């Protein structure tokens, strides 16, 4: 994902060349180095929290000139959940500690904040300062510093298997302000005691983030949730049994806390962890983050949205969507365009200020099988729960900005930017609005286009996976609805699992005498998908009992006194003309189809012919 940013307020003599584009050779980065109050002489052993103060390397990766960063930004490293607290041999008595080394068969003090090449013999090429810069660049091991940790093998019982992995403690890194996609640098994961090799390893505990190796020695093995030493024979030298390198932490949103669980793994090369000589793995950790302010958020599909208030990305069944086009506006002017990454995340590098974020709806794909270009979703969330349908549900989302249009110019005819939200940024990493979308929502009475009944049928015919749907919503059964019923009286009936139900959410302002009147100009697409429900009762439950009249004469009929049913007036009406053959045309592939809670009238009326009907069905099991 590579956002492009238009420079604001930059005057160029060659204006005829068009709007300038920002192309930064530098990636300003927050780094840990001497200065800014960081101690170069403090020593351990200790288990107390350790704090580093970041400095800004504005010209990273081109040099290592550090300056004070405002506001002051720190990272606090803390140990908790210690599994071994009475380790013999001096020091802190804890299995994991800061600033501990071993000398003369006992724990002894060492520098808490050494240079990054203090253990393991790593080099600049092992590290990468930030994800945009070239691998193996941006860090100088003779200038950048780390925090020293020690994993005491002495803590393990003498008879503990030497080819196993043992939990030691939890390491928490707390940033004083949110950062976006920080990088963790580890140095010298690996050590020996006689013929036994061992290595510290880290398991990620923080949810909703993932790890990726940016650079490092061949021993450094990174999965989405682990930082490991992959060497079969573990040792203390980088490239010869010890792991050193840089790990990108990919976050859907800016983070302030990262937590890892520390383990010690043995390679089975010896029979005992210790001979009371206080062996252990001395290793280093540090972190960097981009210092240029960023704005980021997530675009997602709310597959199981079932009506009512919009749901955030944390709701059950939401799926991040990659490849969605996101535009950024300052005032009325376009200043950036990007696409979402594999985690559905968009990111802009921006000066702090107030912006409008826009998602181009036609670029949002579905995670369900069968998706193809031309299927259109409806916004269900834009950082607020009250924006279902977008800015104006009666219109269609405008196409992507050509690059020269203003935001207001995108509103023309039946088109408008539907998915927009305003945000004011501050600090290093600002959380922008998330945007949610669903392919089953009907929000207008239009003949066709985004949010129409026609579009719902097109979407549902193409998209598969109905058996996996569990739409989180309800409908109202008109037959059980008394006149005068308010929200409390509209008893909810849960949408059935495994069925793709139309979610009517047509605003009251678009109703005619309380009814959503849909008048197709041509025959609607045949309903071909299995387990499809055209359910007007979702409009009644979600919007209201707006057509509050009792239909049917009631009473009884026949010699058996059979009761004549009455029902409350439906809120959705499909109205046709004799020129439009069918209201709903259900094919034999649309098994277990349901039509509920609609009035359907006025369509083709050829007598003794299947070429005209309000509903024509060739499917078995129609309800």
C-alpha cells in the first residue's frame, strides 16, 4: 500500500506541470540512542520497569542524526508473570531480568542500555528501521541502543529435558502515545552451556496484530505470532546459531501496548541446563516507529449485519477487505489516495489537522464466494452506528476521484460520496474512522443501483456461502402485529441462520404514506440463489410500523367456521404494470426461497399463462 499525498501550499513556478506529488526519500523514525536523558551508564541486575525516550531521526535511513522529539515519547519495558522467582546464584532471583550477565559462576551487573552490537556480533545489515525503507538499512549498531535482558537457564531443574521449551515471563512494551506499525529489534537470541545450546524466544500475546520478518540473520524465524530461533544447533554468535534482526508489528489500528511471552528453548545438545554456574541467554531488544504523523483505519465487510444500528469491525462475522480505494480530503481538496492492505487497513502520512476520509464503495469486495465486479455493497458503519445507507441512501456512491476533482464536485445527478467521515488528527498515530459494508441491505425504492431491491437480488444470486450466514437481526410478522404497535409491540423474530435475507432499511423520509413503494421499470432479475428470503418484515422491525392498518375482514367462513386471517399492513410494496411481466420470478435453483411481509400487485395479468404474475415460482419449498 503506497499512499500518494499532494503537497498543500507549495508554490511552484512550473504550475503548468500539474499538482505536485510528495515523494519522500526519508522515512523519519523514532529511535533509541544516547541523549534525551537516556542513560548509557545504568546497570542491573533488576526487574524494575525500564524506560527509554525516543529521539527523531528525520533523515532516516540516510544518517544517524538524532534530535529531541515533541511531544516527548517513551517506551516502558516491564516484566510480569515470572515463572521462576527463587533462582540461586545471586542477581534478582528471577528467571528473567534486565541488565544481568554471568561471571565467575554467578549473576553480575551489566549495562542496561548497551549498543545494539553488545552481544552476538550483529551488524547494521541485520536491522531495518521501518517498513518503508530498504531491508537492512536505517539502523547503526554503533549508534542505536537496546535494552539488555537475561534468561537464566539456572532456573530450570537439573533433570529438565534439554530439548524442550519453557515459559519464563511476560514482557510488556508500553508506548506513551499510540504508534503505527512499530518495529521490534532483537539481538543475540542464543547461548550455550557446555554442549547444550539454548535460545530465548517470544510469543505474541497482543490480539489483532501480526508479526513479519523485515531482515535479520538466517536463524531468525518469524511467524505471525512468534519470534523464534530456527537454528537446529543454538549458539551465541549471530549467523552461527544466534538470531538477530528486525520484526514488523502490523497493527490494524495504532497501538500503545505490545505484550510478549518469553520462553527458553534447548536444542538437546547436553544433558543438563546448569552446573550451578549460572548460565543463561543474554539478549537485547529495542523498538522503532515512524515519527511522521499517520492516519489509519479499517474497511470491512459486515457479512452478518442484520439491520438496525451499524456494527463496528469487532462485531462477529466481520471480514477485513483489501484493495478498497480510500481518499483523503483537506477541506474540499483531495490530498491523498490509497488502497487498503491485506488487513483492510488504510494509512495516510499527514500533518496533524482535520480531514475527511472517503471510501469508494464500488471498490469494496465481498469475502463470500462468487463475488464479481458489479456487485455493490451498502455502507453500514462509518465510525458511527447511525449512517446505514451512507450520506444519502437514495443516491449512488460516486466513482473514484479523477485526481483533480473537489469533494463537492463528486455530487452530481444521482451520485454523491456516500461513505465519508471527518477526523481530527493529533500525535504520531491517529485512529481514523472504520467503514463497514454489507451486500444484503436495501435502503431505497429506486428501480436499480446501489441499495435497491434489484441490486440485492443481483448480489444474492452471485454470492454463495448462504449456509454460513448468521445475520444478526430480526423481522416482524405482520400477522402477529396489532394496530397501534410501537417498537415494544413489534415482537422480534430472529432472522434464520443459513438464509440470505434482504435487510430492508429504507428511511421514513423515502416512504409514501408510510409504505416503501418499489416500482420496477422492468422485470427484476430472476431469483436463482438458494435459501434467499425477500423479507419485508425487516423494514417493519427496523424502521417502524409505518403502515399501521388492519387488512382483511376477519370473522369466520364455511360450515367449519374457519377463521379468516387479518394482518397489519406491510411496510414494503412491490407495484408493477402489465408491461412488467413478473413481480418476483423464482427459478427452480432457488430452493427454499421465502417471500414474506410484502404487498405485490399490478404485474402482468395474462390469463392461463405463466408469462405474467405477481409471483412466479418454479422452486420447490417456496414459503
